[in-house]
C-alpha cells in the first residue's frame, strides 16, 4: 500500500518504538520510502486497525479553543457511537508515543465488529 509522505515520520516513530498494535488494533509497518517521490510504502493491515496519520501532529498537540474541541468531541461521539470510548483510549495511547491524531474517523480507527 502506498501512502503520502506525511505518514512516514509518524509511522517511523511507531516502528522505532516497535509498536505493531495499539490496544488490540493493528498498525501498518513502514516498508519503504522515497524522499524524492515523497511516498512511503506501508504494510496492509486487517481489522481492527489504526491507520492514516496524515492529519496527525508529532510531539506537540495543536491548540484549539474549548468550543472547537467540544464540537470535535460531539462529532466524534456521533461518528463512533458506542465505540467512542474505545477510540479515545487508542488516541490517548498514541499521545503517549507523542502522536496527536486529530483527523480521526471510523475509516482510520476500525474495530472488529
């Protein structure tokens, strides 16, 4: 699977930490990259998974107003439904690795059911 180069640094961080899954969800492994072409190749993962770190920040969370964060949380609660607390746990684990994933949806955090 080829992905955009923005994923490379975050995926490399997980690889350096030897993270292949987060709370039971598979994480793609960086297989190859090309600086000149600005692409990376990652392994394919099956459900449950965590992927697509293009909208994430490394080592420093972006600053948003409390109103924006409240709206974001409400949107994510609606998108994930009863699995939102599970998705939040995955986000907290990513933050412990210095990865702040903002663009999160059921397409990039998937559960087995």
